[in-house]
C-alpha cells in the first residue's frame, strides 16, 4: 500500500485543483491520499466527487497553530487533523476565523511590499487564490509573475520569511486548544513536520509531551523538510510518548519540487489513525 497523508490543493496553497490532485494521486500509484488544505475543508467535496476507482481519500486539514511559552516567545506550528466532523460548531468557527486572519495579514504584507515600491496589489493576490485559503505562497507567485524573483522558493528566502520586515503573523490557534478541538470533533491530530527547522523556530520536546497529554495521536516523521538526525529524534520521542509515526510528501503542486508519494506512511500507522477517528470514515473510490 502506498499512502501519502499530507497534500494541498487550490483550496489552499497548492496548484492542483482537488479533482486534479486525486487523479494525479492515482496516476502516481497511491492507494491512499489525505487532502489537508490549510485551515479549510473547502476542497473535500470536489475531491470526493472526482475520486478515482482504487484510491481511498482521507479528509483532513492542516491547522495553523502557535505555541506560547511562559516567557512570551511564540513558535508557529502546523497540526494535521484527519477525519473530524466538519459540522462541529466550535471547530468550524475557528477555521473561519483563521481564514479571515489570513486575509487581513495577506493584505498587510502586500501593503508593506507596495509601500516599498514592489509592483504588487491585493486584488492580484486574491485572483491567484480564488476561493481558497490565502497564504504567502500566493503572494510569492505574484512576486514571480511580476519578475521580482524567479521562483516561489526565492520569494520565501528573500522576502516572505518570518524575520523579514514585510512579514506579518496570522492569529494562529493556541496549539493545545487546537489538539483538544480536533479530538472533540472526533478527529485525529498529528503534528506536521515538527522539526522543519528552516521554516523558523521549532518547539521543544516538552511542548510535544504536553501536546501528547492533550490528545495528540501522532508525529509526522518522514517529511521532505526534516533532516535524518531530526527524524531519528522524532522516532525516539514517538516511541516514548506512544505516538503513531507518519510520512508524507506535503505536496503543493508546482509551488514546491516534491512529488506526490515522495514520502509515505506505513499501513499499520494508517490503520491506527483510522481506528481512532469517530468523526468520519475514509472514502473508498
Ligand atoms: P502561510 O500559511 O501563509 O504562513 O504560508 C506558509 C506556507 O508557505 C507553507 O504551508 C508552505 O506551503 C509555504 N512555504 C513555506 N516556506 C516555503 C519555501 N521556502 N518555499 C516554498 N514554499 C514555502
Ligand atoms: Fe502550504
Ligand atoms: Fe505545514
Ligand atoms: Zn502542509
């Protein structure tokens, strides 16, 4: 079984539509794919409708979270959530709030860039994002289009990284609250790329232990942005805390070089995730 539990479509910052994504997943020989757009379930219906025979779809999302230390420092992090009930009121409201925050901060980033002479405007970003959850990759694509940079990656390295003067933070959900919210909606929370260090600061083992105590089910160990030594550390931590280990591509279409199925999850880990869910079942194509 070839299983990839972390992908993005045009419902957030990927470049394949949900229908294109599930078709591509089958073409790449996957048996199971999870659709995990940032802070939205907006791509689910199209993915279900287009699901090819032989492919199983796990409906999920990737939640934007923050860990606040007692000293006041903030570390942003991403929480994958699988098979939660998409009608659970508190959870729906929180995702809507976050998508609103993405709009506000996206506009602020674009205003800062424009004030400094970059040829960008908010309408063009909105057009690139369509109905999707807006993120920095949409601003990055506009910067490529107007010739300021030659790739999305370069836009992040030079202009959109967290310590840039143009960066504005979103109003992310406190991570222990998010873990509890996913569980309350019958979903299964897995910490996405916990040690993807080039994206900024990462949380300590103590924070991961607190997340586990709050109901975290797993850690994403095999991910393109995690070094071998960090994966080894995560394997140790998962064993110690009784967490499931996953592996996934974090596919974003042409926004990133990685292919669907480039990293994969063991069938036993996948079965453990499905067994813990009480919100939804996988959709079998
Ligand atoms: P945002 O959610 O708006 O804060 O933007 C974060 C998203 O940007 C991540 O989900 C990735 O898809 C993308 N991203 C972050 N760093 C890079 C990078 N170096 N190159 C390409 N995409 C990136
Ligand atoms: Fe993304
Ligand atoms: Fe992520
Ligand atoms: Zn992701």
